[in-house]
């Protein structure tokens, strides 16, 4: 009648550890990252790290920082471990920061990523001209704001899992991403699931999980 | 310093008069329709008329009734007066009652109407196979529930005005049509405007107005 | 400068075709199913089919009907084609109809499914006593209403993709599933994505896609 | 069974190209505009261009900038191509920036525009004193915040299409334009359709489409 | 340091007592009304009394019942006690039940009431043709659903207090009266205040209070 | 069949004219105020005038400015013209800016005003100790944020009209005044009506209207 | 590094077990209750049990059923085990079903309960006349719909914990209990916490927990 | 027939008085605190006091200030008066400011407090490793943002009252704390009640009330 729960499984070998940088001081981030390194973590991903904090952190720890996605990487390992490809598509250019958060997360986690940016449904020809790339992917991440229609259109074209990421891009009745979120949740295409508004990290992490199910390189 | 407002302009020759049937008893509808006829109205459109009421009304006034759109017509005149064509497209078959409300309204008002039903974006090939019909239209009415992506996709393909009609088809986070409504209001395609959820009549009426600007037959 | 879109790819061999039964008359369903069979479809899934309709449909077409999930199956093939297992967990017993919609969909699509029902977080010991089953799954579907905490707790325990299905079970500030939906979208566990409220079918379909990436039996 | 989609139709002769300036750096805008010019674009509209960006862009490309509407125009052609008139009406003076976005867009697209500002329904005499101007228009754009009643009142007076633009002007239960938006969507006047909150550009673009249906000058 | 609160002021002479009938059984209503009569209440107003309950109550207590407003009156006294007039205006005929709840309440409380029904803003000439009646009122009650613009238009025309009553008449983005409610709360006309959706009783009661401030007959 | 609408009734003798200062530049305000003065306006109320603008305006036009309520007055006339009293009550001290907007508006319009601040319902003894003042008022303005219960409690104590002003004071599930707004709209006390969140001006204007119905000094 | 979780702690001696009856068939309820009895449960509380189910259940298991609260009790033990008193107050008579769910739950759990019904804040004298009873309580449960002001007023009067239960009683902008819920969450009185709309059971259970902290009889 | 209400009970001996610092100037705070001291208050708690204000206040009155919780204390008395313990748990480190507001409030009010920070449900082992501490508490305060699942999990583990504090930590569909708030209100665990988003003070105050019911040290 008793379950044994492993209370010390905090460190899983090989998988990078993640720090959610938003709302943490550079000092707190340095502290957490150092502790992770001390515990043997070779590979740390810091999301939502603003440029100012990145500068301070980088003075103490060797850090690769990407200002568009606001991702910082400590000790990046770049070998690709999964055999499939993750396609990251966006509706517009304004969705790129979120898309890059997803793409970089997936790359750090050992995935090959192809980017299809600014292929929104109001100009369908742009999306259709990349159909072969989409069809080849193991997983697609569809990143879009405003009406979020990209997820449904992509979901109708491909037969693999589509992870929809609504963004807060838009104004007025967009209500900070609500329109894209509801649109994606109500997608009439099968195989589409949704993460939180602007949650590129979550999409990249999940896409990596799914892609690794498909086997290693 | 004074404006002269015409207080008796209630009757405009030629344009059918409209009764919003919802929430009115058959007796009230017969009363209003009879008064309209007495004033010279030759052509009366009754929307949101349920089957039971239609039966009772039809016993007193010669009525053409369409159960899908719930539209009743007294004294329908079928000549087409506008030179252009109105295309009515739907995402799914469940959107057809709203689409028919739009289509019949437009027909009664003297328009040629083509119907493109069940061409939702999750199966893009169905929509693309009708591209020529869409391209030929003077106005397109895009009727869709769930994520309402049809309006954006159509708006990106055609160069004419697109009237988007969100429907209440869906469940869960559809919130009775809210997802399609917000989606359509946030369309990234130019030339798209929106009417109330399930308001097929309003879309048909506006489409007729625009189509008649394009000249008469 | 031109893309060639296959307009006749409607029939994909082996994958069952799906009819969304809600809002269709038995006659419409029989018509659609017959057309699918005529086209060579051997395996048809009808979701949201109420008991009354199922009775009428079953008189015309050989139908296996499950009243809890409201799923009807025409010509079910039961061989398991994927090597992994899908675990379907629910918070309470009231979530079972949605869970069964997911489970049956996955089974029809060729997956081995294990059910863990009524393991909600208010009685954590029930969930923990099934930890081994959860840990063995290739994908977990977490179905919960009210506060929807199950998805986060499961997501924190397992390392595979978790598909969260909010249900409309609850009352008051549940607002027809909104509380569980928001809860799941905001999950602090990685690897969790969300489908529409009560969308068991969508979860089962996506789980099957992911499970088949893991290889065939 | 195949549709041929033109993948290179990006440049349509004569129609100005549009850049949505919001969230783009001056450098990005200069880059996009230069590329458009290189491709033969003679006429570029930049919306939501803040004063600071306009200054920097204007140092590199000859730019006409209007600070109220935040519109920048590269290579404006001023001939009027449509025979009808577009009337732009506002409820208050605070709605003028949105109204000017609509009016300038329409002018750049070759339309004659008349402005009726500050004619809100709380002072009906101001609106009624301009009745003749409204009646002469081919399309009316009704721009209003707060309760958004202008659209219904105008829609009841004129027989042409009314494009309603809710603005975010107001406070409290205005909820950033929601009150005007809902009001306009629920208009009891026929011929009214709605674009997104503060979307003057969209209204001007659609009005131009409709006006050009009415024939050229 | 102590306040003396009168705990027995339940019965105020002359003013009718009110029973909110909704959700009470006929038996409960008979019980409460009888107790009121026993205490000396000569004049009892029962609101939201459905036809079935009214029949049962009327068999035990002499009751005047109005099926449109669902108001029942026990022992109505009809003398008019206030010198001014209350005008009750509605946007459409569907708003009449709420308007009658207001009008009858005001009449039972001793006010002269004039009714201006179906004068909605989409047909402004109907409202303007009654301008003299509106101008003569001491208080106006503006009852409207859908976009609720009537309150602003009336408020802009008259100089007396306007009590706005949003109704739940409408569909789609009306959201059960929310659109009219928000519209009325955001009215740009001065002198307008708002009561709950469909609260004709509250409007009639308040109008009577204000009208009696203006002096007795 | 024609109504004659007075198009030049903009200037009503004796009643102050009002400028809504929010979103207007000092220059615009000076321009409008000067035009009003040129037309004979002796008495101008400027609401929502920030301290910086007030300083600039005051250098050009003789202005009395109150920084708490953000009201500026040009040419204030202080005689009291109505015989009754308006009581302005607030729940807390944070509601005072809105209350002062109401109180000053009423004073400028010729009313005697008594202030009862910080008498919120969580300390009922404070409210009850002022019961006599409340009971003597012709109209009460109840200003409260957070749960907005003050309006109901006051409405249950007095027999005169209560104008409820929800404020945006609060945090979290206050949602910028929504909680107080809904609370006040649902008041179970009779005689309560509601204006927009933070709309002290509207409450003061309406209270003055009602108070003047009660006769002049 | 391991935690030992007791997986069989389902039965806690003395405390009644609870079945949430809503959405369960009589057969399911009989099954669960019988299993509980077989395990030694002497005391079972069934909430949200409709009259029809109660009849069927009562034919198989000895059941005490209260139709107002919809509570069924199997094997009620009535000794009072806590020394303090729980006061249950309601704003109106319509709140009584929820209040009785709370009161009966508390009684079954061994508490002395006093009821103060229909003491809503619109008639403050009714509440104040029971001040002594409120002051004597160890915990107060405040049950109210509409504006939910009761919780704040009670919270301001007493010094003990107040459990606020919003009810769905009301109409229009009540939005099924949202107004009372937000009101109670924003209470300016200290010591107030809130449970779900209409959750009388939860309030009664929590009140019993707190009351028992105060010591046994 | 009269109730005697004590109008001077403002000062209760021993219990600290509380000033809500948010929105008050340092001068106002000094004024209120001095008045309290003059009346004999020995112990004053100032919440939501920003660092800048704290500096100014501290120059005039001896003040202990905690920058994380933004609490200032004048004349802190540190004896523990209640015999039980209050456990304060948080989901993440970002919830700590709210948790400290609760913890410090409880400490000032004479309670022993244990802190369990960053034990969120996505890493269940962290929570389970502290089970003994939780089990020993008289009251638990569960502070969490994002999906707020902590309250349900804790509520299912302990048998004492759980006060749930949703925080505004999160982004996107968190909607400033709405997701955690709804989650906590819908908790399927018994004994859980909820205070306003970020209301650490309210939780600490209520926990102290309940803890003192359990007897003094
Ligand atoms: N951008 C992001 N959005 C949502 N979750 C994130 C994000 N970045 C990191 N996380 C999650 O936050 C956890 C770390 O949070 P923390 O302990 O606050 O640093 C990681 O394990 C991730 O699951
Ligand atoms: N103010 C605006 N609001 C909405 N859409 C706009 C606006 N301005 C431009 N657009 C649209 O945005 C498109 C260009 O977007 P982008 O490629 O991001 O510059 C144009 O084709 C227009 O359809
Ligand atoms: N239709 C209505 N809407 C809102 N409040 C009402 C209505 N009818 C009556 N009331 C109020 O409800 C009170 C009586 O409620 P009750 O004691 O439940 O019968 C009256 O004093 C009125 O203030
Ligand atoms: N009216 C109610 N509202 C909320 N929760 C309840 C209610 N009645 C019972 N419960 C909870 O529901 C649990 C039993 O649920 P179930 O296993 O579905 O019967 C009990 O342990 C209670 O915590
Ligand atoms: Mg697909
Ligand atoms: Mg287009
Ligand atoms: Mg996980
Ligand atoms: Mg019109
Ligand atoms: Mg007026
Ligand atoms: Mg009163
Ligand atoms: Mg208290
Ligand atoms: Mg518990």
C-alpha cells in the first residue's frame, strides 16, 4: 500500500536544464546556473533573458545569447540526435521572436529545424510554394498571431502532428492573443494541439519529444 | 438652422420589406405582413421563421417557405437586377442554414448567387478547385464557424470585398461563435469585414448593396 | 512559379474516415457513410452520435455503437499497428465519456490503450499507485474538468508528450470548461499541449499520430 | 485533379503596396520599401509609422508623412480613379487619427473623400445638418468609440454600405473598444459591416474596393 | 458613540410593497402577499410572475395580471400622485415586455406614463416624429436591446434624466444583453444612467422616485 | 410628414459648457474654450485635465484648477440654484478623486453638496454615524471600488435616487472596476442606477438634473 | 531520497464520506454507497441528489432526503462534536437551497448551526437585529447572489472567519453568479475567503474544519 | 425595535492596525500612522509600501521594512500567541513576494510560520519530500500562479483548512492571474477557499484568525 517516489531525480543526464529568466535578476540567474553546473549540468537553456541581463550574466558565465528569441545558452552542444526534422512556420515577420524561441529550443535539444517564416494564409501562394518542406517534417510548429488561421491550413495539408503557438501579435479585438488562441483551439484540422500564447519554448520542447520518438540519427 | 427630416419614407419602391420573425407570434407576423401589403409592399421577406409559425402564416398569406434557412417569402419576384455575381462559401455543411439565409436574401433582392459549400480550410484542395468561381465573383460571403479561417484564406485569394459571417457552429472554447468572430475581425487579409454571428441576412443584404453598385443587368 | 495541388487526395488508404455526427440527421449520416463505403472506405468512425440516431443508422448499416463515448464504428478493424502504448487518465468518473471518445478513437486507429480513470489530484495516492503504467506509455492523454490540475501533475511525472483535454465537468466559475482549459494552457510542466474542451476525438487522433511515429508492431 | 496556383502574383500593377509599420524598425521598413521599389512599386503606403521612425525613414527615401494618422507615403499618386465619393464620419474629435488612417488610405488608392468629423449621436443636429453629404456618398465609413452608436444611426439614414470602425476611445467599461465593437456588430441597421478596433486602414481599403466597383472617373 | 437603527421600518405607508416572483412557488407568493395584507399593505406589486403561477395565485387573492409584463397587482390604486410625466421608449417591439414592466411599475406607483414603442435609431424618423412627447417628459426610460443606441440618441435630444434599460433581445455577439449594457454605460450623452439588463421594474421604480421629486398633482 | 430639427441649439444659456480634457493638447483646449467664450459661454468646465496641461491653459485663460479631481473651471459662478442637497459618499479614501469630480461638477452646476468620504461597508459604524446626513439628501452619489457594496447598503437605507459610480480602485479580480460595476448593476436595493467606471462627471451632472427637478432656491 | 506515500488512506474513521450526486445515475450512487458501507462507512453524505434519484436510491438504502438542499444522508449521526457555533446567513430567500447545503453538511459533520436567512444588505435593519447571533459564531457562512454585498458587511461586523458563497441567483449582468463571485473576492473586509458559486457543500465542510479547531464538546 | 451600533469601536487592543499603502503618498501614510499611534496603536502593519515611500516614511517613524513583500512594520511585537503553525507554500520562486506578504502578516499577528517555497506540482517530489511539515500545520496557505494546481494537490494531502492565493505570475492565457484564480475556485479538494489574486495579506490575516481559534501558547 505504499508508493516509492524518487525525490532526487532532478538531474537527468544529457537533457539540458532550463531556467525561466523572466522576473529573475541577473544575480539569481547566475546563482541557479552555477548550481546546475556544479551538479554536472553541461548544457543550460535560459529563456526570456532580456538583453541587459544577458550582458551581466555573460560577464560571469560563458553565454551564447540570441537577442531576437531572448534565449541564452550555456555550453551548447550542437549534435543532432533525432533523425526527423521539425518545421517552424510563422504567419508574419512579427511572429519571429516566438518562432525563434521554439526553433532554438529544439536545436539545443538535438533536432534539425527548418524555418518557413512569413507564410501567412492571406498570401497562400507563399505557403504552398513550401509544401514539400512541410510534407517532409516529422512535426510542424505553426506560430501565428492575429486570426491564427495558419494552424488550420497547415494541419489540413500535412499528416504529422502540428503544435500551434498563438502569439500576442495584433491589436484591438486580438485581446493580446486571445483571437489566435481560440482560433487554434477550435481548429477543424485533426492533429493540431495548442500551447500557451507566445510559448515558443513549450512548443520547441514538445516538438523535440515527439521528434525523438521517431528514432535517433 | 433647421434640418427637414422626411418622416414618411418608410416605403421604398421595389426593395422588399423585411420582418425579423424571431420572437414574434404567427398572428403578429400576419398582422405586420398584411399591413405591408396594404401599403403596397409586393415583396416581403420573413427571416428566422420557425416551421410551426410558417405553417400557420402560410394558411393566411401565400408564402414560399425554406425550412433550412427559415426564410419565408411573400410574393417573391425572381428577376435578377444586378450584373455581377455573389459567391457564398461555407467551411462545413453545418454552416449551410446561415449561408442559405444569406443566399436567399441576396436572390430575393435581385442577385445571381453561386454556392460553394463545405470548402473549409482543413481541406484546402476543395477550396482551390473552385478558385475560378471565387475569382469571378463581385462579392464573396464567407460563412464559417469553429476557427473561422475561411474568411482570411478567401480574402487572400480574391480581390473583391469579402463579407465574413461567423457562425455559432462548434463547441467548447468556441463559446457560441466567439472564436470565429474574433478570428474574422483579426483577419490579416485586406478587404474583409464582418457581421454578427449567424447573421446571414445582414451579409446577404450588404452583398446585394455592393453588387448593385456594380451596375444593372 | 506554380504549385500543383492534388485535388483528389480525399481518400487515404488504411486510415479510417471520420464523420462528426453532431447536428447531422441519421439520414445525412447514412448518406455520407454509404458514399465513403462506395469509394472504398472500409473503416468509418462516427463521433457524437446520439443513441436515437445510432439506432436508426444501425438499421441500415452494420454499426458497433458505444453509448458512453457516443462513438459509432462501421467495419472496425482491431489489429494494433503501433508498438507503443497510449495511457488515458481522468480526474473523475464524470470525465469518462470524453476519455472513452479518446480511447476508442485511438483503438480504431490501431493503438494499444490503457485506461487510468478517477485518479484526480485531490487523491494523489490513486495516481501515484499507477505511476508504473504512466511511465511505460508513449503518450499520455490527461482528461479533467473542474480545475484541470491532472495535466500538470502528470506532465511533471512523465517524460513523454501529454495531451491535455479539458472537460466541461463542473459548475459555477467552471464556466463550461474554461477553468480547466486555462489551467492546462498555463501548465508549468513541459511537454503538455491542449485540445478543445471535451475534444476526446482530437486527443485520440493526435495521440495515435505520435504513437505511430514510434514505430509499428 | 490538380489546381495550378500562381506563386508569383505578389506584384499587382497600379495598386499601392502596403507596409504595416507597427513593430518594425526604421531599418526594416527602409529595406522592405526599397525592395518594393526595386520590383517596380511606384506607390507605397506605410501605416502605423511613429514620428521617430518616419524621421529616419524620410532621410533615406522621399516620404510624405502625416503625424495624425501615422501614415507615410512613398511616391504618392493623387489622381482620383473612382467616380463615387467616400464619406468618413467620426463621433468625436478623438476618433480623428483612426478616421484619417481610413481617409488617407482611400485617397492614396484613388478615391474622393469627404470628412464629417465630430458628428456623434449625442448631438444629433450636427449629423443631420450634413445629411445631404452622407446621402451623396457611395460608401460611408463610420468611426466611433465609446458606445459606437454612430454606425447604427448613419446606417439607418443612408442606403449605401456602411463600414463601421470601432475605436478604443473611452474608459472604464469601454474595455479598450469592446463596447463600440459589440455595439456595431449588433447594429439594427442593414448594410453595416465591421472591421477591427482602430483599423482605419482596413476600412479605407475596403471602401476603395467598393467605390471602384461603382465605376471609374 | 452609538447609532440607533430603526429595526421595524418595514412598512412604509402608501408605497406599494413588491414581491419578486421569479423562483417562488405560487404558494410562497400567496403566503408573502397575505402576510403583507395582514400587516396593512393595501397595494402589492408582484413582478416576474409567470402565467401559470398567476392563475393559481388569482384563485386565492384578487389579482390583476398583465401577461406581457408578467406583472401581477393586488389592490391597485390608480390615482396619479406626481405632476410630471414619464416617457417609456423602446427600440423595437421585442423590447415591449421589459418596457411594460417599467411602465406598469411606474403607473402603480402613481405616475402618468406615455409609451413610445418601436422608435429605434435605425429608423430615426420614427423617433424624431415623437420629439415633442419626449421633450415634455420629466424622466425618460429608454429600453433597447441589440446595440442599445437609443439611450444615447434620446440622451442627446432631451434635457431630463434618462434611465437606460438594456434588454437581452438580440443574438450572437449580443451575449444576452452585454452589447446593449456596455453601449449604454459608455453613452456619450449626459444625464444617462443604467440599470441591470431587462430590469424594467428597477427603471420604473427609480423614474417614479425622480418624478415625485418634481412635485405632486 | 417632416420634423424640424433645431440645428443651432448648441448654446443653452446659464448651463456651463463642458470640455472632456483627456487626450486633448493644451492648445486644443485653449482653442475650444476661447471659441465657447466668444459665443457667450460664461462658465466652462474642463474635466480630466492633467496638471501639466492645466498649467499651460492657465497661462492663457483665467482658470481655477483642482488637482485631485483634475477639474478646471473657467469663470466659475458659485450661486446655489437648487433647493435640495446632493450627498457624495465614498467607500475609501482612494475613491476621492472620482468623488471630487462628481462633487465639483455638481457645485459648478449650482448644487449644495455634502461629502461623506471613507464610509465603506467593511466599517459599517462609520456609515451609520452619518445616517442623518444621508437621509436629508435629495440625491446620493455612491462612489466605490473593490466590491462596490456601498451602493446597495446606501440604497437600502435611503428613499431617494442613488447614483452608483464604480471606481477602478482595487487589484486582481477587480479587473479595473468590473467587480464594482457588476456589483452595482445587480444591486438588490431599489432606486439605484449606475454610470460608467470612474465617471464622476456623469454622476454629478445627472445628480444636478434630478436635484433641480426638486425646485429652486 | 524517497517519499513513502500511503496509498490506502481512503477511509478515515468517523468522518462521513461524500458522494457528489450530480451526473451520476441512481444505480451508480447505490453502487458507490454500498461499497462504502461494505468498507465500514457508517455515515454517507450524497450532495446534488435530485428528487427522482433520491426516490430510487431510497428504495434500496435507508436514506434521509432533504429536497431543498438536495442532500441525501445514509446513516446520519447527529451528535455535535465541536464546541463552537456556525452561523449561516443568506441575502434572500432564493439563496436558501445553497445555504441549506452548507448547513446540513455542517450538521452531519457534527456542528451546531444557526440560520439567519433573508438578511440581505438592502434591508440592513434585518441583519443588525441579529448582530448578537453573528457575534457569537465561531465561523460565519455568508450566502448571497446578485451583488453579494452580504459577505463584506458581515465581514466588517464580526471578528471570526467568514466563508463567502456566491450564488447564481440573479439575472442579466449577474452572469450566473459572476457578479457575486467578483464582489466577494474583492471584499474590503478582512477574514473573508470564497468558495465556488453555489458550493454550499464546500463552505459547510470548511466551516466544520475550522469549528473543530476550536475544540470539542 | 432598535439596534444599538457601537460607533467608536475603531481601536481593538492588541491587534495590529493595518494601512493599505498602495496609492497613498508617504505623507498620507505618515499622517495615518501617527494618528494611530496617538490613539494608542502600538503595532502597525503597512502593506504594498514601495521602496521609495518606505525610505521617506522611515525617516519620520521607526519602521522595519521588507523589500520583497513590500511590508513595513511600525513597532513590531514578535511574541507568538497561537499554539499552532501556519505553513506557507509556493509553486515557484516568482510567487515569493506574495507568499512573504502572507507570512509576515501572520508573524506580526502572533503566529509561527514555516515556509515551503518552489514546491510546485510540475516537480511533485519536491512537495512530497515536505509532506511531514504540511501535515503538522494548523492551516496551509497555498500560493501559486500559472495553473494554480498547488492548491488542489495540497488540499488533497492535508486535512486542515487550505487558503489558496492565486498570483498574477504567468503570461498569455494566464490573463493576469485569472487562470490560477479559476483553477483554485474549482478545486476538487475539500477544505480549500480562495482570496483575491496576489492578496497575501488577506490570506495571512485569515490564517491567523483560524490558527488562534486553535488556542494560545
Ligand atoms: N518561455 C517559457 N515559457 C513557459 N515555461 C518555460 C519557459 N522557459 C522555461 N520554462 C519552464 O520553466 C521551468 C523553469 O522555471 P524556473 O524554475 O522558474 O526557472 C523549466 O523547467 C521549464 O519547464
Ligand atoms: N493599420 C493596419 N491594420 C491592419 N492591417 C494592416 C494595417 N496596415 C497594413 N496592414 C496589412 O498588413 C499587410 C502588410 O503587412 P506586413 O507584411 O507585416 O508589412 C498589408 O498587406 C495590409 O493588408
Ligand atoms: N424584476 C425585478 N428586478 C429586480 N429587482 C426586483 C424585481 N422585482 C422586485 N424586485 C426587488 O425585489 C424585492 C423583493 O424581493 P423578494 O423579497 O425576494 O420578493 C423588492 O423590494 C424589489 O426591490
Ligand atoms: N456539491 C459539491 N460541490 C463540490 N464538490 C463536492 C460537492 N459534493 C461533493 N463534493 C466533492 O466531491 C467528492 C466526491 O466526488 P465523487 O467521487 O465524484 O463522488 C467529495 O469528496 C467532495 O470533495
Ligand atoms: Mg493534418
Ligand atoms: Mg483580398
Ligand atoms: Mg513531463
Ligand atoms: Mg441603411
Ligand atoms: Mg441629455
Ligand atoms: Mg432605497
Ligand atoms: Mg471581520
Ligand atoms: Mg484536504
